[in-house]
C-alpha cells in the first residue's frame, strides 16, 4: 500500500485526539502503522462523539423497551407505535461546540442533521423542537450567540418547511464559554415502511446522494469531543455549512424512493460524514465495504481521501440498493436536482477498503472501528448531598416578587424567539409555543402527538440523581398537562470532561435518576445523544457547564380536540392545585432571583405520587372536567397562575388560606403538582375522582378581573396583568435591542 502523507508522529496522533494507549490499540488492530487516512478514520470513529466510549457502559443500564417501542437506541432515531399502523420516529442531538464557534451555521446544521436522522428511517418530519442554554445575559458575547443561534434554527427550519413548535431556554454563568444547542425532530411513518441502516447483500451497490462533498466540517466529530481552549475561534473551519433548500429536495427524493422496493439500507452522513455512515452500515450488517473515492461527488478541486472521508458537508446520504435499481434511483435524484453516484459495493471481507487513483489507500477491519471501540469505566465520585436550606427567607410582597420572577431570564416570555420560527407550516400545529407541550395533529387523522423538551440543570448540579429523575418526570408531566399519554423519550446528555471524577459522578448520578424515573413511569428511552467535554478554558469563559441531561418527550392523544391549554378560559372558574405540596424552596428561582442564593437540595421527586397524580389528571381531562392545566415548575404556584392568567388575559383572586407561609406556598417548586381550572358544575365529580385516586387537591381561588390578587391576613398583594405582561414580555427585546423587538 502506498500513500503520500506526513509521517505518523506522536504529535500527529495527539492532534487527532488519540491517547498513546489508544494508538497502541490501532497498531494492534492493523498489525502495522496506519497511514494518514486510516489514522483519521480511527480518530473520528473513536471520538467521544461517535463511540460514546465514556458513557456506553452506563447507557446500557437505561430502560429502552416497552410494548410501544418498535425500535430503541442504536438506529438513526427511535421508533414507537402510535396505532393504526403508524409510527412516530424521533431523536434529539447536540450541536454545542459548532454553535459556540459559529452560531448561525452551528445551529442551522444541527437542525439539518436531526431532520436527516428522522427522514432517513422513512418518516416525514412533522415537528422540530430545541433546548438552548446560554451564559449570563450581560456577557459580551451572549447577544451575538443568542441572535445567531435563533436565526440559524429559524433560517433552516423555516426554509425546509418543518414547523418549530417549542423548546426551552435557560441562562447561567456556567454556559458563558460553552453554550448548548440541542435539536429534536419528530416524524411520522407507516410501520411497514420503516428503513434501517444495516447493509446486506454481497455485491449490492453503495450509492451516494445529496450534495457534493467539500472541505467544511473536517474533524467536526473530533472537535466536538474536546473542550474549548483559547483557540475556539480558530476552529471555525470545522463547522459545517447548511443549505435547507437542498435538504427539502433530499427529503422529497428519499421519501419518493422509499415508496419503492429499491432500498436495502440507508444512513445519514452526520458526524464523521462518509466515515461513520459507511462504518456503521457495514458493521451493523456484519459485512465489509469497498468504496472508490474517485467517484465521490466533490465540489472542490484536489480533495484527498482523508478530506473526503472526514468531511461533514451537509445534506448527504449513503444507501445500499438492490442490484439493478441504480438507474431507477438515479432518475429520482436527478429529477430533484441532487447528486447521485455509485461509489462502491458491499463485500464479505468484514473490512473497510478505500480505493483512490487505482491504489488501496485504506484497509481496516471494521470490528475495531465500531463494536470493539474503546470502552472506559471512568473513575467517578458521587456528588455530595447538599445541606438543607437554612434560614429560608420570607416573602414581604408576593406581587413584587412575582414581577421580579416574571421578568427574570429563565421565566420571561420566549415570544421574541419563537416568533422567528414558522410554527404553523403544514397547518397541523394545534398548540403553539408557550404552553407545557406542543401539540401537532397527525395529518389526516384525529390523533395528535404532544412533544416537550425539559431539564432543570441547577437541580442536576445540586443533586444529579434527583435532577435526573426530575428531568424525566417533568417531561412526563408536561405531556400529561395537555392531555396526552406519555409514550417514550429521547435524550441529549450534555456534560463536561468525563475524565474528571467529579464530572463523571454527575453523569452516573443523572443516568441513575433518569433510569429510575423511566422505569417508574413506563417511559422508555428510545434514542439519544451524548455530548461531553462541554467546558471552556478560554478567557472570560466559565469552566464546566452545569450537568444538562435534556429530555425530549413524546405523547399521544387519540383526539386532538380534547387537548387542554394553560390559558384561563373564563371568569368564575375554580382554581385548584392538584398534587402533594411540600413547600420546597431549595434551588428555587425565587431564592436565586429575589435573594441571590443558589442553595439547598432540589425538590424531591416522588415517582409513585407523580404517576398517581398524572394518571388521575389525564382521566379528568379526557372526561372534559378540566378547562385549563399547567404544571408547577420554575417559580412555583404563583408563576404558574400568572402564566395561565396572561395566556387567557383573565386575572384571579387567590385565597389567603394556604398550606405554608407565603414564600413556600407560592414560590416553592414542588414536583408533581399542577394548577387546573374547573367549572362549578364539574367540581364535585373532579373532587370525588381525586379522592378515589388518592390525589390531594387544594383550592386556590377563582378566575376573573384584570389583576392577580393574593389575599393575606393583613392585606392583599395586587399586581395587574398589564404590569405582569410588561415584565414578562420585555426581557428579550431589551436584551437584544429595541431594533430586535418583533412586536
């Protein structure tokens, strides 16, 4: 084998992200020294981003099966049964490092990549979501990052014609030097037309479709598996460049070909591009693969096999076709003005062989690249349990504290963001952004999917096990709150450097809590992504991010017209708190925003009570007893009531009889609690059903007027909806500048 390339030195190995021990494994696998192409392929396939070498051992402990699960982790996306021969296909992935370096293209290509994961399996994408984490709002770089990320998400999703129906945004100094951009897509497919990635059929043609390969994104997977140093901006060339109009053509061409019998296997070219797609297809099928690099469509002159294999150019797919179907498939892709090329074939060697200019430039056994990749049981130190909250302060003025919270970064309206997204394209969006979960009708049916993304990183930092439980439970609760039956979740596990035992302890703890919650709620994990090394050594940046295991939940409604929103519907409805309240102020936003303290344990999650309350509430919604519903989360009962009042433009009178003092009654972030409104005529039935189910219910007051009035023994604390709306709606326009305000 000949290959003109630099000599493989320890420095070059280190530049490729391989440790000396890992390079020894490469030598053992090959029985010789690798050339540059082979080194690059090992580098990306053994990166944290592709191999999950620090997390695989713990991910195996998560529950991934259930009667509703058609396909769990291991494919491009998870697949669940939604009845009538249909399936929902969904996944969440990260594009954190690229979005910090180049926010517009980083976020845009994150959306493009997750869309491909879903339509690769035969689904038409019906909804996009996102989960975003930014640093301090006053950080000098943050306005640029927010603007770029939001524009990138909107620019790609709007152009490709898939609605962006919701998401979440948090701010914390821990994300100053490493923001998080997690994207989620949900699609719908017929169960008899689901496509998988395992290559088969010795001699079957391997075809490349989509856009041409360029030099953008080379070593993107390796870059995504390292923390940031002072040279973050210098990594800009590793960020991919997206074209949503080409992606739209690719969706339509793939779905048209999928309606035939031509495809044997199909895989998106995502992280590590042509390398990961070809290795994964061949290894899953237990076959070999031979590619002719001269035949790869290229948009730049003089590209080498190294560049072609490691490029992460966007809007590309790899397929195995049935013999003789090449011309049929090519006609479809040419019609959609996309590249099409036969670049190789399936072999029985169990090896990846690359040819270029008549020479063999790569010959690697597939086992060491995939299933036999390094697997580490990293040392980990459990996070100590936080001390109980001492000397909890009192609320002197409920209305004033509520105004502060409603205008704070983590609670303020995200309207400035979501109005930049087309959330109605396709005409099936039932619930728009701003509620507990998005609701999207399944086209041509009465059914709807409910979708949510959730995580409370400050809880996970204080107590990873409890925080992991809470992330899953809140997703389950948000789906329940709109009337949907929770079915399954995807996740995006964002953590810092796993080689630090403290960080690895956060990973292990969060996964333990997540697994416990998934089992208790029959809410299996069917897909996901792990993003590690999210920390920065750059000047002005923080160190490690908060542990952020973002959860994407999907639920099903048999009749979309039975969905419930958070908005108060009329005057005189009874307001009730449903679920057990404990008055927990530890790690609450009220404690942080009103008193500058981030202390205490997070609120505990009682999974048995969570399930009992949620099951009861869904039945009440199905029976038509509930007119509005909102789960209690950030900011507690007062914020939940305020958000419901603003959504319906109807005020409320809140009774003074409460279980605790004002702060603990109104600002505690107790878990498993919902605020609902009920008509008088349905009240007895609702209370009777709650009693029979063993669910606590506490009256809060009644809807009406244009103010929120909190009765106290000595006075009333009063705030107008107008003042609440000004505080709630003002944060983002002020932050982004008056010229950025959309309304």
